[in-house]
């Protein structure tokens, strides 16, 4: 058994196909059951279908009503969510995004809530799948990408993981072939700024100034458009709201810690003070930044650099949740492609399978025993990347 785990021989095509279809059937039945048993757009526990999507739709309604800055007002934003479901006890789902994401929110809010949720997921999933298919065209790629448990988690939460994975993955795929498009993809990813910190560092370190310039211009354009349409004061509202996100949602634990992937969250669960949790997260972030820049300056395959940047992006921020594991989809594909081309190292296949399965078990592990399995899995993937560099087996392709 140990030898099979070491070599990955237990992962066969037939076994992969069967388990993927089983997972898809499980998720499909579960999601349909929740929808069928819902009442007035609320599931059996009184939460909106697509939970987090309610904050997007409600923010969009405020924009359409001419009250865009109110999206950052907790009381007013919550009132819209309560009115949407005619339920005064509906949980509050906060809006934490920069003002330019309000354009998408407003477009979606022009539709009834249920249709808006369906359109959002149906429009963004193909973007994610297309990026993964562009990385790997081997058999079972589409099935593995679709059955990836983070897909179901993202759907359940009505989240933006498909879009984040597509933008980050596309930027890295197009980096040298289409630098302008790559820069635009990185710029739009600024709607999720915590995942973009490593990007300018590696672009500067590798002299990709054109991509850097386009990305910066894209961000400036988005800021300018949102300021022109919503007023400059909306940025003050956004910046003020970040204090709530940091103090209440992150530090005070308003967001269930088991959903978080970061070292900061793990340390807080283990009883470490906020100050020392930030110190631990800062030290990890510093190590990730230094090692990722070092990785990108090595003569190794672009796939390896890209996988390292994606994993590093998740490790860097204290604010990463289990549905954000969507962005690991492209990273897993890059590592699998490298293994198929150059041979897998010991334990590599089994580790990649564990990382692929993370969204299925990470929250349960955190709830049951305060085990930060999500964090451990992302660290394991990052370690696989660095190990391949040190193995000197993967030369720049």
C-alpha cells in the first residue's frame, strides 16, 4: 500500500473516471434537493440559495436604485437582502469588493435573484473550464476539472471562484504569447486584490514591463470609470468598510474560521493572539514572496512557475476561504502536465490527489478537530513546486 501511494500507481484512469462521476452525481442530487426544498429563495436552514451571491445581487440593487455607496453600509445593505427574501432574520452577507465590481453586480441585479445566480454561474464556469483545457488537453481533463470539489463549493456559495481562476490562469497562460491580454486579465483580477500581490513582484523581477504596464493601466482605468459613474466618494466608503472586514470579519471571527485557509486563521483557532497571528502570517508571506521571486528567476518550465505563483497567492493572504481553492484548479493541471511529460516524482501523484480533494474535506477537518487541512494542502502543493526546482529535472520549456 505504501509503495502504491509513493508511486501513485493506485490512481488509474478507470478509478479516476468512476470517482469523478460519483462525485458529480452526489453534488447534482444534493444541489437539486436544496433547490427543490427551498422556500422563497431560502434553503432549509433559512439561508439564501447561493448564500454569498446575495451580497452581490443586493449591492447591484442599490446601484440600480441610485445608492451605490450604500453597498458599503452594513445596515442598508442588509435591509436589501432582507427585503429580497421577505425574511427579517436572513443572515447578513457583507460586500467587500472594490467599487468597480459594482458594474457586474448591477448587471446581475437587473434580473430576478434566482435567474441572476444561474446566469452568474453559467457565464463564469466555462471561463474556468476553458483555461484548464488550454493548460491540459489530455483525456479526463474536462471531467477532472468539473468534478473538482471546489466547483461544487463555489456553486453552493454563489461565489466568484470561477472568474478568479479564469483571470489568474489566463494571465499566466497568455503571459508571453499575448502580453496585452495577460496584463488586462491581471488588472481585472484586482477585484480580488489579495490574490494579486505576487503578480507585480514577479513581473518586475522578470522584466515583463509590458504586462506590468497594461495591468496597471487596466486598474487605473477601472478606478477612473467607477469614480466617474459612482462618484469619488464611493472609494471613501469602500476604504472605510475595510476596517469592518479586518476587525470584525477576520480578527473577531465573525466569519467561521473553519472556512479560512490562512495561517492567520489557524493560529487564531489555536488560541494565538491577533498580534502574533499577524506576525506568523507576515513571516509566511515574506517567505512566500522571496521564494516565489526566486522561483521565477530560475530556468525552469513556465508551468512550474505558474503553479508556484497560484499556490503562493493563497498562502500570502490572511483572507482566503475554502471556495478560493478554485484558483488551484489551473495549478493542479500545470503540475499534472509536467508529471506526464517528465515523469512524476515520489509521492507527487498522491499529493496532487489530496490537493484536488481538499475542498471536500478541509472545512470538515477544521470543524471536527481544528486541523487546518486546507492550509496544509496548499503548503504541500507549494512544496511540490519547490522540490521540482531542486530536483533539477524540469528545465525551461
